[in-house]
C-alpha cells in the first residue's frame, strides 16, 4: 500500500479531483491525500459540477494546507501546476503533472482537465499495483 499526496496551489481543483478519483479507483489498495500551498475557502464550483457528472460529490470538501505532518505520510507526492512553489518533501518520490488550473474555466475545459487527471491517476495506480520487480525494471 502506498500513500499518495496530491498538491496544487489552492487545493480547490486539480488535487481535489485527483484524490477523489484515486480513492474511487484504488479502493483500499492505496491511500490518497490532497493539500495546497495557499488553500482556498472552498472547492471551485466548476470542479464540483464536473465531478458530480461522475457521481463524486466534492461540495462539502474543505481545502486544506500542506503541512509537514501530511507530507511525511506520503510515499509519492504529485504536484499539479505549482512548480517550484511546491516544496520538496524528503524521502518521497515526486511527480509533476503539468495541468492547467480549472478555476474559472468553462465546464467543457474542466471536464478535459478532469479526464487528463483520471488517465494519470489510472496510470499511477497501475504502476503502484505492479509487483516490485516490474517497477525496478522500469526505473
């Protein structure tokens, strides 16, 4: 079991979608967390709407800050568009998914971002589920 921490600037869009999609796809096999450098007050409404289309309700989620304690739980940290503003987390493998911020975008564009995140999450889960020997051979 791996713990994956998804980090974006406000924890109100990309990271919220990634966490929810990973929770649904991975079930109890892996733990998904999310946080942001400067959390917003709420999840972006266009993100809530796009995720509802998949049967996932993010309306009651509250963005949370990236803390040392949260970061130390992660085996993998996935940054999403925050670049150098996302801190390095010692001991964790870091991936950067270059994704646009969905805030204020039309629903059609938010859907496209959501679907890119879903594809990336599925690929990450497949990698995490692969036997250790296979992962080492790809490294």
